[in-house]
């Protein structure tokens, strides 16, 4: 792999008080913290979702009794209930893993945030010192330039006074005094300006050294963050793969039993375990009240309506017996 640029090589500004490069790195550190926070929120919500799903599956399995079905189909149905409970347990374990990952990434993010804040505040302090020293130096430079101009003007005035025949002695002395004073002011301004430049360079060197350390620290944090999140996301997907694999294994367990489910076999299994007997009840016979003989019931052919009983022929009216004779005995014929 070809070595690329590092943070300490790629985020500088040509302007001595420019901060765009450093602000870019600080923004990247802030974005990295936000990503870690988003991952933590994802894991928190994912753990809750897995826990809720596990609870729903457990309730679903409890409602499925499965006692009424018999044979291999009944075994399959009861195994499906058991496998549902197993899947619920798998999702409960996944919820626990996601919760532990959430706590882990939160601690990692907090530690990174602490180091980022410390590094950023340290470099920011030197940035401000460099800026203040630079502004002071620019102010002293202007003062020095103004004093140089004042000295040049005083010298020009003195030269003019010397060349003029009308210049009085006291005016000449006064002009010479102004030159001397302007010269002293120029030298003092020059010394202050030089001293400020030296201080600025010392401050700039310190800032540069601290900034390089800060860049290296930020790059080290970013490397650790990317490596950590890459590993964490890999572990998250491994949990998903494990859950899916367990789902499939549970389904395969039910399918293996269903492959042995034969309709005729299940019917015979029910018959053998629940049969009550093979002897049908005898027909109920007609029994005459007077002679005690039992006759089988006469049944019309299937599909035909029952025939109405024939009416007996009309008989002539019978005279009532005389009071002195007993009534005749009825003559019943079978």
C-alpha cells in the first residue's frame, strides 16, 4: 500500500493566522463523534426491537396448545411451538448482545471525546496566542514605518533649512533637534518591532509544534475509530447471521418431521389410539304386546316415502245390547 499524506502534512494554511485546515480536522472529529452516537442509538433501538419480538414470540408459543392434534402432524405442530420458543430465546440473546455493544460504543465515544476536547483546546490556546502576537507585531511594524517616515521628513526639513539663506539659527537648531528625536523614535520603534517579530516566531514555532502533535493525535483517534466501528459493524452482522441460521435450523427441524407426515398413517394412528369397537348395534325388533313375538321392523326402500296406513272398511252400526244381557266380547284378529 502506497503511503499517503498524513494529517500533519495536509491541513495547513499559507496565511499565518489561517485556521481552515485545523477547523476541517475539528469538524471531522465532531462528525466521527456523531457517527458513534448514531451507532449507539441504533444498537439501543435494535436491542429493544429484538426484546419486543422475543416477548411476542414467547406469548405466541404459549397460546399454541397443540394437544388436540395426533400423529406426525401433531408432533410437527408441537415441534413448531417448541422451535418458536427457541427462536424467541435467540432474539432475546441478540437483544442482550446489542445492549452490551451499545454500552461498549458509548464508552469508546466518551473516551475519544475526552481526548479530542483536550487536544482541541490545547491547540486553540496556541492559535489564539499566535493571533495576538501577530496583531501586536503588525501594530509595531506600522509604528516603526511611521517613525521611519517621520525621520525622513525631519531630515528633509533640516536639509531644506540648511540650504536656505533666510533660515535663522534657532530654526536650524530646532530642525536638528527634531531629526535627533525622530531618529531616537525610529530606533526605539525598530527595536520594539524586531523584538515582537522574534516573539511572534517563538509563538509560531510553539504553535506549529503543538499543532503537529494535535494533528497526529487526531489522526490516531480517527484510525482507532474507523478500526473499532469496522469491527463492531462486523460483529453486529454476525449476530444477524447467527439469528438467521438459528431461524433456518428451527424451520428445518419442523420440516424434517413434516417429511414423515403421511395422511393415511395419521388416520390409522388416530384410529388405533381412539377406537371404541368394531361391532355395530343390533336392530331394534318390534315386540307385540299380546303374544310377545318380536318381528323385525318393516322399512320402505331407501329414498321412498313411508306409505300411509290403510283405513279399515266401514262397519254397520251395532245395536246397543239389552240391559239384561252382557255386552258381546270384542273379536280381535291378528
